[in-house]
């Protein structure tokens, strides 16, 4: 391990997935993209961190879709040696009564401002391991519950041990979601009291010390998103990581709840938006859950044309994104519009290349791209096709969509098929495309090239949502349901528009609100008032991008979670 990374104490950031590069498929969606943005901002701000994740040699999957909208999952392998260098240290842990050796790869994330951050990619594909164990770090989110528990053992326990073997001095452990919560059990074992110092019945574990070392970010208000493992399975796979009486006290009596374990062994806990923190406090009463609203990395998610524009008119924006508040007064309308039109042409060319469809640069493009699953409601826009046609007859528009469904999410796959059906039903009236193979590069093209970003989750199930934040860095307004970050970011007619209100979700009323906003506000403004539309574009930059960025997020973590 290079001395530059071990000469000072660091924050260890554990995440099951991290988006490091478009050609490194160690991520599946928003959680991994956020983790990548976290480390990129850490590099820019020179915060001493080290990320720990799985090597996921087989990746997540490469999406292929047939003419009927049926998703197929093709392998997406990558070769770590092309991007990282093998580490000499190895550690061992017991899984299913076998010794499993865990090695790793060092990927150095280099920021655009010369900052460098180490990322450790854990790997069990070693010759000394049993064939079953060599596959533990193969596929991101693959396999059954047993496989997932093994992966989370390697991440939390193996990652903590490997950091120690490599010579890292860790001042804080940051768990990005509950997948890595077993690291806290490893710390309990590390800081156990000597048996001879204990009084009868006294716990052998220094729980206060472990809590002081840990912080935890929870990301999902969806109950199914919190990993749980039956204790019988835990015994078979992990043995007794700590005394079971203590484990059940910390992680729940019935099953090992990874979120509950992280909550009980972390001094600082936060949700990823103000509303999400409120929802988390109601889900887990008795816990103090702070709110650190997510952000996105400024340089990564700003198109090249907009980078040049900001460099000329708002110098210093890339390190101090708050300076973008000057966009409304410092950037000329015609320069902003020209930069956006260049991005739009690039998207139109990408759509033509992937689908053969030629979009019209004179018509607004509505973009929707995210994980395809029921609570994201990608079908809300198509609730009333006749009304959608009537709106398009008065104010023509185009639709570009993208997103992957988890291989085991049959409902999500069904939604993609439905979207393809809607595309066929609307083809005479509304140009619509669904782009297969959603990845980082496609996301960058979409958030910069569309005219309007649409987000329609089922309230209150959107923890934060970051795709709309990326759009704001490119002057693209949002039309979104008031959930997650948009509750904080929406200033009606200034930064974009709200779908519905913040009350309990209702598909019919939300669809009616969506149609009303398109018909009465959004599309008339686009066609009839160019200056007014550009004013909303500037509002999105000045009031949203200036705040909802990962530099601000990391400064909050540094001052509130890491330095205590």
C-alpha cells in the first residue's frame, strides 16, 4: 500500500457498490453512483478517506431488450488487472466452517483537481479457496440469501480486517446502507474486554467505543430494502460472530436485521433527505436520525459545454458549487440556450445511433431514467393515453426513457414491456424511445440533453433521488413528485414544477396533476416564452445545483459525522 494513503488516519467508507468508471461495472444504480460521487468529492476536497467494496468480477448485468420490451440480462464481466493493482495482503475468515481467504485490488480514484483516493476492491477469487468461495465476490447482488450473507461477511468483516492488514489507521467507519453492518461486529470482537476483567454477567464488548467509531447512512424507506437473515442461517454461515445474546440485543430477536444492527452500533445516523429522515424516525422510533440531503459531483455530472460556460462566467464553481447561485445574473440567456442546444443535439444523435429514431430538435424532450421498479411509477405518465395525445396535439413533445429492472424483479420487467406497448400505441402522435443498456455514460447524456426531467415516485418511498440533481447542473428543470430531495428543491415556476402535493400518494390525482402541469404551465412556457423558460433553467442552476452537490454533502459529513 503506497505510503501516501497510510501516513494519516482515514475515514473508511464501506459500500456494497461504487460507480468508479463506466467500464467498471461495480454498481447497479443510485446507491453506487452516490458512493462514487462521495469519493470524487473526497478527492477534490482532500478529505482523507478509503473506500471498501466488492470487486464484483462479473458485474451487475448488461441489459438487452427485444422488440416486445422483454429484458434479457447478459454477463458484464471486467478484468480488475486492467484498472487496479493486486494487493499483497490477504486475510482469512471462516465461512461455513471453511477458511476463506480475502485479497484485494487497489484502485486509485483520481479527481480532476489532482486529488487521489484509495478504493479497495475485495476479492475471494483466489487459488487457495474452495470453488464455491471463489465465487462470493463474483456477481453484484447475485444469488440467494445465503450468497448475500457471505458477501456481506466479506464486505464488513473481511474489509475491516484487510484495512488493518494493509496498515491503515481508521478514525471512523462510515456504513453506506446496512450491507456492511457486520463490520461493527468485527469491531466488537476487536475491542472486547479480557475475560479476567469482567464481573459475572457483564458484557465482554466495549459497545460505547464501537459506537463512537461508526456512522451509518440509511437509504431506503422501503421495508423490503432492509436486509434480514434468519439466525439459523447466520449460525450455518457465520458461526457465532459475537455472543448470540448480544447479537440479538443489537440486531433483533427474530432475525439479524442489518439496519437495526447498524443503528444500534453507530453514534451518528442520517437519512439522505429531510423527508427521508422523518420517515426513518417513524420506521425506527427511538433513534436519532439526522438529515444530510444527497448531492451529486459537480464536474462529473456537468456536460463539457456547461463546464466551459461556467468556467468563463462563474470561475471557481467546480470547487465551490455554491457560487453557481450567480448563474441568474452572470450567464447570458443566448449562451445558456446555445450550450443546452449542443447537449440536445448530442442526445438526439445518441438516440438515432441506438434506436434509429430521429427526434426533432425543435420539440421539447421529456426524460425519465432510473431503476425500473413499481414504486418509481414509470407508467404514471401513460395513465390516460387519450389525454396525453390531446396535450401533444396542442404542444408536441417527445419522450426518452431508460432504466434497468433487477433480474428478479418481475414487476419491474413487466413495466418495461408496458412502456414498449405504450410506445407502439403512441407512435403516430408522440415520438417515444426506450434506450437499452442504461449506464453512467448514457445517464450523463440524458441529464444534459433533455429539456425536462420527470420523476414520479410513490410518496414517501423515494429516499432522495439524485438524477434530477444531475439535470440541474445542465440547466434542465424538474417536473417531479414532492418526495425525497424535490421537497427541498422545488420552488414552483422558479426551479421547476411539482406533481401533486406532499400528501399521501394517489395515482389518479397525481396523473391529473402531471397532465395539468404539462398542459397549462410547462409546455406553453417552452413554446411561447423562451425568456421565461431560460429563467427557469437559470433558477434550476442557481437554486438547485448550487446546493444539491456532493461537495456540500461531504462538508456536512466531515463536520457533523466524522469530526465529533
